[in-house]
């Protein structure tokens, strides 16, 4: 019986290998060079010939707005965390989470950050539902403010892509968003412990 | 006769080697000119490489309009970053890296639901397979239906021949993840194409 099972498994493996081989051989025959249906050069040329526009005032406005929003959001969350005086806030050093953060095209974040953010964000809605309505509204408002800041900084970076200050600010804002989402977990742990008692 | 053939063959090799060197010299010279903001030189580089870049973008996105946007973005970024090109890798490979970044950036920007719905709707009638002959169209269609991560790895590894390490570097994932995604892609493709896989 075991022999028969082993033979079947070997047959399956052999068949899988043959299928894999055919698949890769076929893939290597797919066209790699494909001509676009239309000439894309005019769009490229227009972009590279256009003088870079420096819109200093909107960029500065975005920076200032983002700083204000960040301070506001942080203060709000700190207040929420401390008001019940249940236990000290544990904050994970951002550097531990953001080793892989990198700015790519469009100023999106690297896969390490996306994974961290994705895992926190996936439970956020459930965590928020556990909060009292007032606290939940406050957290949601803070997150909305931070996301507005992210959008504003991104818009400013579109105009001034090499602005290191804006890039740094964007990174900090993304960090702040993740911290807020993580702190929500802390808040709901408090809610659960109070309910348990 | 053998000697004649041998001599001809040798001449042919020398001519080909010379042609390849000339081509490389030409490319290097064009790159240097483009690095000095010569858009005419950059246009020649664009014309020489656009099919390869567009092909990659089309295979990775499975969508004509997104592939066009990514191709343009890739060349715009290449122009901006040209000063950083030191010739450590082939120019075409360097462009491919930028194109992959453009595709990944584009996908991140398209996170909003309506964008995804639009992209999926367009995907159904995107003539990606038009570039492929006969029996390869089934594979090309099946490739377009793969999940993003698996499709990206399969395209870079199986279609364009990059190693897992290279594909991982381009996509910002570990080479082990690249292998896992390739395994997933193969399994899904085999399911779509039937037990026997593609006809070869």
C-alpha cells in the first residue's frame, strides 16, 4: 500500500516537473519586446522638456499644515491613552519597523513598511468598534487628519520631487499613522480589561 | 573547402563582434550625450528600448493603458536619474529596474477600489495576447489572470530570464519569496491551462 502510494507520488512529481518544464519553455517563447500601439515619445518629451516648476508656497504650506496636523493628532492620541491612567504607553521604536522603508516612484513606501502597515490596518476596523463612540470618533478624526497630511505632502512632492525636507516629513507622517493605528490596539486592550472586570 | 568555411566563419564572427562593439560604443556615446541633457540622444535611446520596456510593463500590468503610462513614467524617471547611471549594469537592465518600479508605484497608486474595478474590466479585452502567436495566447491569457505578486515574479523570472535574486531585488522582496511566488504562479497556471500545461 505504501509502495503504491510512493509510486503514485513519484508519478505526480514527475508529471508536475514535466508540466513545470513545459510552462517555463513556453514562457521563454513569449514575446519580450512589444511595440506600443501608439507613439509614447511625445508624452515623454513634453515631460522632460518642461521646466521643473518650483511651487514654494504650496510646498511650504503643506509642510506647515502637516506639522500642525501631526502635533494635533499626537496630542489627541496621547490624551486618549493617558486619560484613564491604566498603564504606561508602550511605543515601539519606529526604527525597528522601518528598516526597509524606501521612497520609490510616486513616493510610496517600501514592502517592509507596507507589510507592517497592512497587518495593523487589517484589524483596525475591528479594534475601533471596541472603543467607546467618543474615543472612536476622535481616533478616526486623527487618522483622517494624518491621511490628509500625507496627501498634501505627496502633492507638494509632485511639484518639488527633490525636496529632502518634504520626503522626511512624509516618512514621519507615515510613521505617525502607523503609531496611531498601533496605539488603538493599546486602547482596546484597556477596554477589554475593564469589561472583563 | 573546410579552410574557406573556417575563414568565412572567422570573418563573420569578427564582423559580428565588431558590430556588437560598435553598437555598445554607440549606446555609451548616446548615454553620455543624454547625460549632458541632449534630448535628441535620449530619443534615440528611447526608440531603441521602448519595445522592451513596454513589453515588460504590459506583461506585468496586463493592461494596455497602464502599460503605456508606466512606460512613459519609466523613461521620464530614466531621464531624471540618468546622471546616476554608471554602466555597472547594461542600460536595458537598468531601464527594466526603473520600469518595474514604475509598475509597482502605479499599482500602489491604483489602490482605490474604482481604479481596480476599471483595471480589471479593461483587462478582459486588453489585447496583450496579440503579440503572441497561436498556442502561446492561452498562456498569455492565463498569465494576465494571475494574482499580482505571482504574475510579477513569473514575468521577470520565466519570461525575461532574471534570476530569483534579481527579480527579488527589482520587486523589493526576498529571493525565497520570489521562489514561493513562482511556485504559486506555476500551480495556478497549470490549473488554468489543464493538467498537461501549455503545448510546446
